[in-house]
C-alpha cells in the first residue's frame, strides 16, 4: 500500500520550509506556495 500524499504548504517561513523538507524526505509530493517571489523566513539565535 502506497501512502504517498500530495501536500500543499502555504507560506514559506522557517516552519513551512522545515515541514516541506521533512515531508519530501518521507516520499510525499510537496508544493510550497509563497505570495512573494523569494522564499522567506526569519529566525533568531539566542545566547
């Protein structure tokens, strides 16, 4: 039985990109949608 899914992820922040990578690694077809031209995301590294 093949459990491969087609997944759409809206917004390409760090969380969206991370889950897109994880789902793709598991064999799912992933489409990542973002309103602006470049994929974005912000993060903060704390001490």
